[in-house]
C-alpha cells in the first residue's frame, strides 16, 4: 500500500486553460496530460463552459462538493450530476460542456487510456468496522470526508491510498468516512 497525502497532490492548469486541477495520482509516474495510462484528479469548476478533450481516453466524473452540474455530452441526452448521483462514465474525446446548477463545484475525475486500461468508480461509506472489497489490479481509495484506517494505515480527507493486488481481496477498514474506491485494470 502507498499513501498519498493531500498536501502532496500536484496542482496544475486545466488542459484548456479554463481552471486548475489537483492531480492525485498518475501512471506512469511523472506522465503528462498527453501520455498517461491512467490519471485521478480533482477540479474546482466555477463557471459554465467546455471540458478539455482527451483523445482515446475514457473518464468518470463524480461531484465531491457543491450543488452539481448538467453535462452536455455529444450524442447523449443532458445528464444532471450531483453529490447524490452515481459516478458518470463517458468518453473524454466526446465534445462535452457543463452548466453549473448553483455555484462552484469540486469534481473527481478518473481517466484511463482506452484499449489499454479500464476503470470503475464507486462511493463507499464507512461508519465503524467493516470490510471493503478490492478488485485485482490497482485500487485507489480516496478519502473524501472523515477519517479511515485500512489495515493499520490511517488516512484523512483528501488523502489517497493505492493498493495493488494480483487478485480480488477483502481488507478490513475502520473509521467514519466517505470514500471513493477507484479500480483500475490493464486490458
């Protein structure tokens, strides 16, 4: 397991220059926006507008804070995305724009290179002691709110734990937290 502290996340401008993103993790290490295999980041969105286009990339978007937004993804009906919504997967090379519902939001953005990697994103709420299932491959556990501990490794809001497994396993978890579990697998 590898712990990435919130204070160490990398801040950088959006690809389209319209805002700032906080890169939580990227593979391979040090990869840029044009050559990553997978990338997990957060962004603060303060105005309506277009999304950056990433050719050959699949993405999943989740709302972390704020009222949410309506996404206009080419070829699909408008999608209203809020904190209560399931994470929304879509092609990052489809022209996409967003209209904020009521003010600034923060989103979680997971991207993988199509044809090389796949990913899934799910919310997990923890209150006390339980177990969480980890798929084979790489799983990133982002603590959105609260504090948690997985097998002796504590982490707090904004921290991310990377777990690599050759096969699916269950691990003990404790605390009171809202987590996002991101499973990434090579094809």
